C-alpha cells in the first residue's frame, strides 16, 4: 500500500499556524499536526544531515537523547520511541510520560532527557527531520543493571587445617552478566563460574575450592563484582581454621644458659593452637622425671641439679585437632666449668636433640696429657742413658794396660781396692 509523503512546507505552515492560534485552539491544531505527521510515509532519506549518539545508562539514572541538525533550514525535528510513538514534535510532547523532559529545543537541536530509566526503556529511538525528502536516524539506549544482591556462602563455618572447603558467591539479576573475582586477603584466586539467563537478566554463581592452613585463620575471603554498572561492590567472609598446637620451650633460668651442679633449672612451655590447649604435659625421654622435679602448670622446675638429671625433657600439648611437642636436652656441668655450653636445640616435633658438650675443653685436656707424657718419656730416656754409660766406664778401668782379659779384671779389682783404701785414708 502506497502513501504520500506530506510536503515539508505544508507541515511547517501548519506548525506556524498552530503556534499563532489562540491558546484554546493551539492544542487542537498541534494534535492535528501530529496526526498528519503520523499518517505520512516513513522518511526514506539516509539521515546525512542528522547527528545523534548511542546512550548507555545505569538503571534508575537519567538518559539524554540528542537529535542535532548539521545544516538547519528550519525543518521540523521529531523524536519517536521504539514503538514509533512521537515523544516530542518540536517543543511539544504528545506522549503522556512525564519522565521525558525537554532539555533544549532550537532549529538545530532537539534534546530530551529520560529520568528513572528502567530495563523496559531499552531500544531504538528515532530522530526525524521533515525535509524533502525526509531524513531519519536512530540512537540506541542500553540499560545497565547492577546485581540485585551479592551473597557469599562457606561450606563449613569452621574448618580444620589441611581441609579443602567450598566457597560460593552469587550475583543475582544483572545485565550484562557479572564477572566475579576472588581474593584471599590480598591474593587473587581463581574460581569457576556458571551463568543463568532469565528474561534478559543474568544470575552468576562462582565456586571456589580452598585448602586452608593455620595461617588462614581470621583471613577474609572476598567476592568482588566486576560490572560496568557498579564499582567496589563486594562481600566477604572471614575464615575460621582450627589447628594443632605449636609448642616452644623457653629457658627461664639460669639466664646465661650454663647449667652447673647445684644450680636450679626452670623451663616454660609455650603452646598456641586453636582451640587453645588447656593442658601441657612434661615427660623425660627414656627415664622418669627426677624426684626433686616440680611441674607447675606449663613450668618445669628442677632444684639442686646433678649429673643424674642429664637427659631430654619433652613438653607435650594437645587439642581436638592433634598433639605436638618440643624437646629440651639438659647437660649438667661440673661446678668448675666456665665455658658457655652449646645452645640447646628445642625445636617442636623433633625427637633427636644435640647434647651440649664442650668438645674444645676435652680436646685441650687430652692435648696437655699427651704433651706431659712425651716430656716424661724424654726425661726418663736421657736418665737411663747417662747411668748406663757410667757403669761401663767403671768396668773398663785397668783394661787399657792389660795383656788379656783376666789381667784386665784383676787390674780393675785392684783399682777398686785402691779406691776403697784411698777413701779410708781420707776418712
């Protein structure tokens, strides 16, 4: 079916007559003008003389539509909604929707605002210019809808260290679909998301699998929304993680760490866990605690130390999660010891501890003993060598002038007699 396009001059003349009519008649003439324009053929021009831009707006905010003319010739400008109903004809609004308000009207521009935008306002809006031939161009309004609600859910309110838990975050009814990001403290994690579409709206659920440790206790798990309609939208839950005790033995006395016979030893057992351990236990490995040892809460006191107290002492602590321990190796020195002992190893959970022995002192004593023995051997050797030479000298007296061995012996004996006589003479 064909229809004729109303000449632009006729429309302009009718508009001018309506503007000059009395107030009571003006409204009727404008309505008639709208009917005439609606009966006209849809403009077929390419809209080269019209300018407009697409509009993106967040639901509930204000969208502004602008129809501009490059080269104005006083032609009529009209704005239509997606259903091709006239919103504004020049500066007159026939559509009974008060959310549309005239912002600016001139021969070169028709600017209209739409307040409290909803998802139903999305679509193409048409700018028409009644030239010969008529021109038309459209602008698209896109409405962004932020998530209606953001919920985070943890599979278990309280987890145990080493356990894997499931955390879910749901962003409901958004447009476009929301991107969900996960953080544990300041560290970003990766989740798995599923998108459900319903009536042009999207609900996104993201799942995060998390293996927790004792260092995660009290750390927030954050679900953050990445969406063009909203900034800094997030929700979080704090992790509650139970873990077995951490045990450490503190040497309270003696402060210098050197334990001598007769001294007092005091050890304090420090145990931290969740839940907090209510009891600690002191034992001595491979033997019973000394009879003079006193256990008071987390403290171990041993008075009047002696070498029979040497050994490894263990502090044990437990809670509903598990048991842990720490060891302290005691070595009692003689009262004359002045050298600082080696540092005791009291690391939690280790069965083998290093005995504190001053190897430098032992090595020094051994060296002195060996040196003294060598000196003694040298002195004894020189002594025996000297006396043996003297003996041979006396045996050989008188042998120089003897013709044979018998004569030498007789001369030697005679020499001895002479010596004795000589001794008697002097006496």
